[in-house]
C-alpha cells in the first residue's frame, strides 16, 4: 500500500511538471533571469508513514519505518526537475545505509550545488536550466523589471512625486482567469497534505519563490516551521464528536467502517487560501499492526499537518505553520480557527507595499483505539486560490474563489 509520503510527493511532482504552477517547470525567474526552486516534506504519526529507501527489503517486501516527526527542506535548485523528490530522498536516507551520499543522512536542510550533487548521487533527475524556461514566466519577469523602473521614476523630477491613484474597477472574469495572480492573492506554490491508510500524515510543498527575487533568496517553503509543519501529541480528553469540529461548509460522515482505500484523504493546491472548512469523519478499523501500547486508552493521539503559501517573508517572520499548530495544541482550538486567527494577524501586520496575502491547507486528525476523526482545513486571507481535495469516498472536489464551496 502507498504511504502518505508517497502520495503527497507524487501529487506535488505532477504539479511541478505543469508549467501553470510556480514550481518546477513553471518556476518564476530571479532578477538575473534564472529559476531557483525550493521544496519540503514532513511526516508525523505512528507506524508506517515513511517507506524504507529503495532496495531495503525484508522477505521480498518493503520495510516500513517507525514514523517519527521529521521534516526536511531543499533550496537554491537550478537543475533538479522535481525538487520535492530530492526532499523525499533526504528524508528517508539513513546513516547506516552507507550508500552514496550517506553523510547527508539526517540533515534537515540542504541547498545549492551541494544539494544538486546529492540529487545526482541518489538518482533524482537532473535537467539543463533551459528546461525551466516558459514564455509566461519570462514575460512576468520582464514586466516586473519594467514596473520597477517606472516606480523609480516617480518623485524624480515629476512634480510633487505623488503617483495618481488608479481607477478601481471590478475585474472581469476573463481577466481573472488570464492573470489570476493579479486578483487572487497568493497563488502558484503547490502543496499537498495526506492521511494514509494507517492514519499517518505527510505534507509536501514546492515553489519557485517570488518573481524577480535576488539570487540566493530562500523563502518559507523549505524552512521548517514557517511554510510547513506536522505535529503529533497525546491528549487525555475524550474524542470529540463531529459537532465539536465546527465547519460552515461541506461535510461528510460515515457510520460504517471504511475500507483502507477510503481512508486516503488528500488534497492539493497551487496556492493555499481560505474556504469554509469541510470535514470528514473516519470510522475505520485499525490494521493488525496497530499497537495499543503505543497509544494507551483512554488517551487520544492528535495529529496535524500544514502547508502554506503567500508572502514568504511574512511566513518567516510569523513562523506561521508552527504558530497555527501551537494554538491548536496549547489552547485546544480547531485547526481551522487557529489558522484564521494567525492569517488575520498577518493581514493586519501589512505595511506599505508589503502585503500579508497568505493561506494554508492542512489535515487535523484525532485517533484512539476505536476510531479516527478528522478535519480538512483550507484557510486564507485573500480572494481565492486553486484548491481541491479527495473526500472519504474518493470523490475529488475543487474550487477557486474564497467564497466558493468545492464541487
């Protein structure tokens, strides 16, 4: 069976290969006209969230690691076709493998030429820089440089230096679809959060960063705690009912045991904004490998995973993803409510041209011996994002605008 990490990495790698997203093939250009990509992965849970490295088998079958909370990031990549796949390799490598690049095992953050050397040693596909060139991103690059030159001209021999206010008109739908980044706030970064058949969580994120960033700039996407995070803790309180997980949006519940396949609740998005929070109630039977000694009743295990997008500098200053999860952990708030609070704080901290556009996707799960209940979170403080999820019955639902219910 596929693990949460397998699914999250696969979903993000597909979007890295699609030039419509600001990740991998569709990455934006730096000021120097080059593409520098970033990615991250993180897991948390009990048994089985991370597959063993390739070739490590037991009786002809792949061995499952005991999953411990761990995340890694990679940055400054100019030749790695799928940065998220390099991040995965960095996560699963073990020091005792003693294969190529074993010295990097247990490192949490690598970048630049050293990271690309590891990609070559580990069989991660490398490409020429020209692979990442796309006409759309190149035009964005040139428009951004031209806009900077125009803005620098104001105030230099131009009257009182005050730029005239543009006339604000409601955008047309066709304009939004043609240039969504102008209207929807943060978009382009791709992420995926997954709960697998054993109830473990994985989150993967990938981006090309900010258009016309300086070369060498590192954002929130590969930075632990800022643009992504996953956490597990024990909670002695009783498992909440579905009514205790508030959601004004779409919901689904099932009163009968679910198959392992129906447990796969994943969704991915190219940005990460807000929407009424759909929730899914899971009532599966745990696999025979589940150990009650690991989670002794009546305690419950609480697991969360988040991926973020938006203004990376704001995410770094706020340590957004860990701040959100800490509110849920320490104040017993639903993950959706914690997300709204922090995202609103980011919006209120805007100064001048620095905009706090941001959003997160995530999964919030509580489990004990008998049942698993969860909440899918998609929150934002901007106009919309491209997002979707797969519900407990395997149905795919998608949405774009902030007030749109996934269908």
